[in-house]
C-alpha cells in the first residue's frame, strides 16, 4: 500500500513543478509523469503522482495552493483586455485565429485560446471549476485524451508562432488553456470569471450537420456575458476588414443605442454602412419614426457612416431578414440579446432560432441589460 502511487491531479508542467516542490517540502514523495516525455515543458497537462497513503494530506496542501492561485489569476486576468477563442481544432480554426488576432491588435488585447475536452469515464472532484482531481477508471484512456490535447495544442502553438514570424498574424501575446468538461458550460463559466472583451467562435464543430450553428455556439450566444462574434463556415468574407455593411436588428430600447455604439466602435472602418431594421406584424407610423430617429442620431454622432433603415414583416421574419441580408449584401448581422430576451420578444422563438441557424451571415451579439 505504501509503495502504490496514485494520480493526485493533472496540471500544466509549470504548476506541477511548483506543486511537487511544495509537497516535497512537506515530506511527500512526488513524481511528475508527462505524456510528452521528450519535451514536458510543451505539454498542456502532466500527471502529479504520490503515494496513496499521502493522499489526504497532499489534497489539503494542493487545495490551499490552488485557491491562492485562482484568486491571484482572476485578479490578473480581469485586469487584462482579452479576446477569447474557444477552439475545437476544426478546419475553420485558421479563420477564427485570423479574426481573433486582428481584433486583439485593434483592441490592444491578448488572445486566450480555450480548448475543452470531455472525458466521461472519469470521476471528478474539485474545489472549483479549474481544479480537477481525477479518480481513474481507465488511466490509459486518460493518457490518450491528454496526449491528443497536447499534440493538437503544441501543433497549433507552433503554427501560430510561424505565422507571426512570417508577418501573417499580428505579434500579440497568446495563451492556450485546457479544461475538462462540457464545452458550452466551460466557455460561459470562463466568460463570467474573466469577462473577455470579445468571444469569437465558428458555427460548426468537427461534426458536420445541416445547421450552420452548432448547439455549443448557440448556447454561448444565449448565455455569455461577453459579446460574441459567430463566423459561419460558408460566410463570404475572409478578413475583418471586409465587414463594411452591418445590419442591426433593433427593438427601440435604450440599451440598443449602447449596443449599436459598441458595434460601430469595434468595426470602426471609414467606409462603414449601417442598416437599422425592425420587425413588426404591421407597419406602424411610430415604428418608422423611431427608426428614422435612430438613423439621424447615429448620422450626427458618426458623420462618416452611411445609415439606412427598414421595417420588416415579423410574420415571415426568417425569410424577410434573410432576403434583406442577401439583397443589400450585408456582411454582418448584429443585435443585442440581454438574458436571452431580445430575439424571443421580437419574434416567434422557433422562427428566430431558425433564422440564426440558417444564416450564412456572421453574427455579432452583445448582452447589454
């Protein structure tokens, strides 16, 4: 029993070394096992192993260290402006990285790439969402999962560094974070803790489906506190600078003015055109007055921007909006969705989500409440 080693935790190589030092200072023999033995410093996760009879004492020590790290980390991350790129290593990832680094340079921010993997065979106990202690039912399967994650992250890190060296990407700081769990839950949790300035996601994962937005992106759009830019796999534009014509779906709420201002500030091109659209069951004079007022307001505050407005019949919302986007060659559809309410208040919920799911136009969603 005394000689049996068990896995205490899985951490980055740097953190594992710090934990090992502290445990050994407390008389606990500790081993680090990496799935990348030749270059352990490049691994996303390594295993920290201790003798089984030291487990209760080691857990207490590590828990105290992790709590202190988390408090310090949250303070530091919140102080940094950040662009979050949830990644799944699909074919769409290079374009997401292009957009992420572009906006990171524009906003003077760092890039955080979040990779979430799922390991159902394991029992997980944790002091918080970032501190996972594993009881392994199949250690070889865990090794394979971590090995695959390490390989993907190492390959992408090398690719990004090469592209920066070639001048293909702006030279902005970037960092990979690996988490275990359900992707949409971990992404939303990350946003709640660190409040990134922008989240950029693709609208398909590795599994091709008939819908352009997967359930992960749709859930994040509904639940995230940060603005989300969703990029459809079949969108026509290739770079952020091609976004010249933006349609904003408005419900005439005061918070829409803030959301529109945020949208214009993010896509601040000299030749920007804004199209303000509102959906209603029948045309009302007051609706047109409100749209004209919004147009006039932003024309005065942003004289270089060309503005338009349009009333759309909400009885055929999906088709009407889609036709409008195509007719006017819209590059981006934007709207504010505080606490899942905006789209559902404007339209029939089923129809609204069909519109979102079947559009080839990039979406920019803010969450101002």
